[in-house]
C-alpha cells in the first residue's frame, strides 16, 4: 500500500456542483495533514490544513477520519477557477517538521461551464 | 513582495553538463528546500536547510549539491547532469521547518537533460 493514495481522477463536474475527494494514508501514527492546490504547470499552494475536528474555509471543508485513515476535501458550489490538481500531504511521523512530508500524486478536477 | 524566486524557468542540458538552479526568498524564512516533481511520483525532497550554513539530505539527494551561505539564497547544483534528472524542480521555504507551517513555493524550473 502506498503511503499516501489519491484517486487521480479526472473529476469533471459542472459549475455549482459539490465534489469530494478522499486521500488515504498508511501510517496510523501520522499527525499532520494538508491539502495543497496545484494549477497546471504552476507551483503548489497551501489550500488548507486538516484538523482533527475538521475545518471549513468558505466553500471548502476538510475532514480527518483517523479510524479509517483518510482525509477528505469537499468543495461546494464549484467555480471554474477551482479547476486544478489537489494534492494530499501527510506527515507520517511524530517528528514535528515538514522535512518528512509525504505528497500524494494529486486528484485532478475540471469544473465545466 | 516577491516571495520565492526561482531561475531559470526552463533549461535544456546535455548529459554530463553541470548547472545551478537559483532560489531566493525575501521573507526571512529559516527553512528552505528543493523538491523534484515527476509524473507518477509525488513531490520528493532533494535537500533542505534549516538556516544559513546548515544543509542536509532529503529523500533523493544523489547527483545534487546545495549550499546556504545566506538566509535568502539556496542554490541547487547539478554536478553532472543525467537524463534521470529530467524533471520539474521547485524551491520552497517556510519560517521554520515545523510541520504545520505553510510552505511557499517558487514557480518551478523545468529541466530537460538530453
């Protein structure tokens, strides 16, 4: 099992739709989780951190399910500008540093007019 | 505020050539790092630095050297380019190296080694 796995997609959705991505991780001791967004041929940018209690930022909601070892990202009311690749990032150890980050391959989202 | 600046954006090398990818940040970040991104692989850490004068190896350091003489600059040197080093390279920085800190990335360098 890969350390971090994502459905590569692509997810094709119409504007206004709600779409959800999951990301599974193999190390149950993982402590920190993130979603980054990467536009085509651009650099990754932090979208949001994922907290145990879940967190929301506007149209975006992130959840953590430790029992099943996955994190999720929900996008409501999709916009054309949400089209991008969404990278799941996990710190697999207790080490409090980002040198240990494991990056998923990403889930591609295309929002269509 | 420029953030993290990488140069060049594109580079083509012949096998055996050497070159330096430049990375500079103006945010006074202590932590800087280099990643490579390849199809079918997640971002992989090449080298990192937690401050001026301190560098260490990441997951895939072979064939690359780094130095950190100033807080602002963190160049990546390819000693003798190989086709396996064809990739997109990203420099990233953060205030420290702690896990919950946001990584700021440069715009990337697309490198082809023929």
